[in-house]
């Protein structure tokens, strides 16, 4: 039994299982929006399986690609060592897994996601390709686009508009403008979470020459300004559609999280100049709290809008 749990732990860590809440939060909003009307909730659960498999598969595939590229550079003398963030490819370095194992795990996870996609394709036909094809292409292109500093934007597109529209469609057979609108706000917060984490690792990425959205900003100060813009746009998007009557006024509930966003920017500004480890930890937890709190209040807004009003 101990061996089983150890294997699960290795799998969880290698696939960056800590990122699962991001997938869940991207799934729960469209699931709840569809579940409050006539829909197939079982299909929504199957969609979650596909989303998690695709997400974890992309994580470990990205690590395998980065390791392969770095190893080739070392062999060619273009760099001296693996300049990875702490924990990346850890099981390859300690010998518990090989690079081949990483690719095999990625293949199995992608296969599960493919089976889920084929299942829904058999039901909805070519109409579903509008979601499946872009999602698959973006996931496979992640290692390439990530090396160009566009990884955070790509992930936000996948985990917000594409997942939102996909989950809602497989549950109802329809597309929803309202769901797309909500996905834009959470998309800005998803990219904020990723951008924030990269900002905390700015010096490490700079030394290893890893290109991120922060590095494209040229300085940590510019990256901090972009973080503030992303967070602000998440609220402006909701406010605009509420003002135009597309969304009910109850969708102002997520605005309760504005103080968290303001505090995050203040703490991040302090960290940018001090590099204090305690600030690092509090900031890491705060940015996750912002996304989870915003998502929870968005879910409450949906219930109020669809079930009470």
C-alpha cells in the first residue's frame, strides 16, 4: 500500500498536480451555469476528466520537452547545466523516473483526453471541432509558444474561453454569449496568477534566459504594471456587460474581491524591491485566493441569477 501511495505522489508531483484547482475553477463556472438549466450533468463530469487529463498531460509534456532541449544544449556546449526552477523534472534528476517515463505518462494522459473528445464528437459531430481543434493545437504548441514568452496568454485562453465554451456546449449542445463574457474575466485572472508567479521568479528566469511574459516587459516594474492591468480588466469586463444589460446586477458580487487585488499589487510591489521570502509566501497564497474567491462569488452570482431571481 505504501508503494502505491508513493507512486501516486510521484505522479502527482511530476504532473504538477498542485495546478489541478486551476482546472477545477475553470470547469465549475460553466458547469454550474449549464446545470441551472436543462443540461446533461453527467457529460459535464466527463468533460472534467478530459480537462484534467489534458492539463496534467500538458504539464509533464512541457517538462519533458524542456529537459530534452536543455540536454541537447548542454551536449552542444551552449549551456553548462540545467537551469530549471526548483522541482522541475525532479524525478528525472533523482533517477526515480526516466525521460521516457515522462513521455509515456504524457501520452497516456493525452490518450484519455482524446477518448473523451472522441466520445463527445460521436454525439455532437463536427460542431464540436470548433472547440476541440484549437484546444488541442494550443496544448501541443505550448512548449514552443512558452519559449517565446506567450505561455501565460496561451494558458489563459485554454482555461477560460475554450474550456468555458466547451463544457457548456457538451452539457447543452449550445453556445452561450454570457458564458463567454464570464470566461473573459476569469481569463484575465488566470493570466494574472501565472504572470504573478513568473514575476516572483524574474531573476531566475533572467539568469537561465527563459522567456516569459514578464521578461517581455523588460523590467520587473513594467511586469508589475501589466499585472495590475490584467486584474483591473477582469472587473472592467464584468462592469461593462452589467452596464449594457447583458449581465444581471448580481454579477457585481465578485467585486467584493477588489481589496484582495489591491493588497496583492501592494505586496508584489514590496517584494519586487525587497525579495523578502516571507513576502514571497504570502504573495503566493494571496494570488491564488484572488482567483478562487472571484470564482466562488461568480458561482454564487450564477445561482442567484438563474435560480432565485
